[in-house]
């Protein structure tokens, strides 16, 4: 339950950043890293703690980013047939609009931070 609560808190932070932060670096780069943390804690709430989980999260995130090359955002909005601008913007906020290599780099940085956190946790004996 703790991991799911952290995931929900990270999702709220992500939405707040999206709606209220104008700084491009924070909005896109920090937002991508927080998105990795969100995905990690969400998966961890169902799968438990596993040393390979961050790698799985990275694979999922890279697959989502690669799908942007093929216009996954447009496909989803067309499939659900939403005329609601807020629903469409939410989909683009979650998935993104265009593929950028910086997104992949942020995903990798996020996973590195996760492994650093796991290492610190082990060093402090809080496994």
C-alpha cells in the first residue's frame, strides 16, 4: 500500500508540474524522471521489490517513447473518439507528442536514481 501511495503522490506532482510550472527544463526533463519514479512505484506496488524491476520500467518507458515515432498519441485519441480537449491533452501529457532522444536519456537517469536509492537503502540496512 505504501508503494501505491507514493505512486499516487508522484502522479499528483506530475500533474501539478504539467499545469503550473512554466520552466521548460523542470516541466520536461524533471517531469520525465518523476514519470519513471511513478511507473516504478506503481509496478512495485503490484510486483513487489525486485532488482530487475527498474530495468523492466525502463523497457516500458522506452517502448512508450518509441511508439511516439508512430503517432501513438494520435492513434489513441482517434480510437477513443474523444472530442473533449481535456481528455486529449491528458493523453498527450501522459504519453507525449513527439519522440525526443532527451526523453530516453531522462528515463535512463531516472532508473540510475532508482538504483542509487536501492543502494543507499541497503547501505543503511533498511532492506
